[in-house]
């Protein structure tokens, strides 16, 4: 399956537009991750813990997006957009929404 953030794929004309698809993933950070991230905020630097959580949520949303496209008979997704939001009390949960257009090339 070909995945792209662009609306076209150079050298591969879109034969059929199947439809807009989306997937959502919500993942929580636990108290230990928050504690270590808080320490990182004080001393400076990158928070590998939160970076891994964000990557995991993104991969999960993209995998679900691919599954939905395949279920519709698509072989590519164009115009992919990823949105990241914090939700829950005190922003303790991360939501990733992936959208795109399922197509056949």
C-alpha cells in the first residue's frame, strides 16, 4: 500500500477515488512517564518517554488507516493528515487522528 501526504502520486495516476477514511488512537501516559518527563522539563533535553508514546500512537493510527483502506479495496492513500491533541483530565491522554483519501492507482 502506498501512503502519501500529497494529493497525487507522480507517475501513478489515480484510477478511482474510493473515499475519505479516518482513524483515531488515544493513548495514555502513566504517572511514571509523567514523573520522568517532569524531571526532564527541569533539567532540559528531549523526553524519550513521550517521544515513544507519540510514535506508538502515530503508528497505531496509520496502521488502522491502512486496514480501513484495504477493506475498501484501495491500494493507496493520498492526502494523509495527522493531527495530535491532548485529551482527558490534565491532558494526560494523547489523541492522534489520521485522515486521508483511499484510492486505486
